[in-house]
């Protein structure tokens, strides 16, 4: 498949940090339980911020660091499950707040935690048909707005944040495979006008699905591209639970350090998790031309996806 180039990245996190100890004052839990079962110590939650303000901040940083002419952005795609409004989309409000040209397509995409990888596939496809050379992809979530803070089995997992990536076409290698299997039992949040919109989750079922989805995403991308984990520089997994990632790591002994982890201080930020990792790697000089990234994610839907991105 024709490739993409990561032109720039950006991210934004709410100021407020909610620690496990603070969480233990909201529900019956402990720092030790949360760390052992999930690897999470704290997460950021919106007080003054919103999904839109986080998206605007992350995208603004990406545009600034890219040095591109923002008028050359042909599409803004926002992966989110927690938009400020059902409509207008977060993407349209990003266009407004950043003063982007009206000559673009702006829309939100709903695929829960797999949202950013689905957006990557859609954005890559659009690059070949748009008149402009850049697509702005954003993954952003204000999950704290839909967390059920009486459910200790789920409220401890999630955090808020946003990551943005500007992509352009390239002749480098790109491959993606995605899946969907309708299921509202394991993980859901009802839509607007249909009751109280809060996350409802069967943790054990999601855990089992996640382990298999991650394995399938990695195995099939590697086998379809004829690569092995030896060829991969970074394996960027959706940060849902450290134990899910550890489970995958075990299948690749000696290569554990390729699996980047930042869940400890962010929690599961759903569609924002993969672009937040990309931005952290980029800002710290750990993404270099020629590197091969294997990105894999899963989430409600059920949805899952794996992608090979050669930088
Ligand atoms: C949610 C999750 C951490 C729960 O961990 P677990 O090891 O499966 O725990 P269980 O649900 O089996 O619960 C074990 C016990 O801990 C209790 N428990 C649940 N949450 C707790 C908490 N926050 N603090 C203390 N105890 C808790 C349960 O009530 C249960 O007690 P019991 O044995 O007396 O009934 C885990 O299932 C998970 O991460 N699943 C995937 C979720 C996910 O990734 N969702 C997003 C997908 S994108």
C-alpha cells in the first residue's frame, strides 16, 4: 500500500491529575489494587478543559511544529467517543478555533479506542484523493464525562487527553488491517437522549477479547508484510491495561523494550492513547526516518486494527 509520512505530532493533557489514592476516596479501591491489576498510578481529568479544547491544543502544537502552511490541510479527522456536542463535530470546532481554511473536510469518527487507527486508514485513503497534501488526525477524549464513578471495575481505568498527527503521502511502506464485530454487551455507553450516558463494561470479557485482538493484529500485520518482530523498531499498543500489553510482550522474548508504555501516568485515554504515544516518542527524539512502527489497537464495537507505518 502507498505510504504515509508523519509530518508532525502534538498532544494535550488536562491540568488536573487524579491519583489512585484520590480514586480510593471516590470508590472502594486501593493504589495497590489498581497498580497490580492495570499498571496505572494516575490519570489526567478535565476540570477547565473539554474534548474540543484538548483537540485544539494538540492540533495547534502539531501545526506549529510542522512548519507547514495550515491552508494546505485538506481534512481534519477527529477520533473520539466523547465529543462536546453530538453536532457540530469536534473537527469542525477545531477548524474554527485554529482558523483553518474552510476548504477542507472536517468530521468525527467513532470507533472507540480503535478510533485513531481507523482514522489513520481513512486519512491515508483521503490523501490520495484530496487536492491538498496534508491530513490532520486527532484522537481526543474527555472520558471523565462518561465515567461511572460508582463502578470501581471501570472508573479506575480511564483518563482524558488528546494527541494529533499531521500526515502526508510518501513512497514508504504502509500496511493496515482492521476488523469489526458488533457487540454492545462487553463495553458500551448509550447515545444521546437514551438515558444516562455512562461507560458500562464487562472487564473480564473485554480483557479476553483484547488479548486475542492484540495478538491477531500483530500476527497478521507481520505475516502479511513478511516481517518479524526483529524488523520492528516500536510496537505501539493501545494503552488499556499494562497486563494486556505484558501478555503480548511475553510472546516476543528479548524484545520487550520495543513495547512503549505510558499508561502509568495517563490511564486508558481511548482514541487518544496511540497518538499520545506517538507524540511522546517524537518529542523525545525516538522516531527516526526509516523506522518501522507496528501500531495495534482494540476497543468497543468491537473494533480492532493493526498497522505497519514505515517512517
Ligand atoms: C477491569 C479489570 C482491571 C479488572 O481486573 P480483574 O483482574 O479482571 O478483576 P475482576 O473483575 O475479576 O475482579 C476481581 C475482584 O476485584 C474486585 N474489584 C474490581 N474492581 C476493583 C477495584 N477498583 N478495587 C478493588 N477491587 C476491585 C471485584 O469486585 C472482584 O472481587 P470479588 O472477587 O470479591 O468478586 C480487567 O478486567 C481489565 O483491565 N479488563 C479490560 C478492560 C479494558 O481494557 N477496557 C477498555 C478496553 S479499550
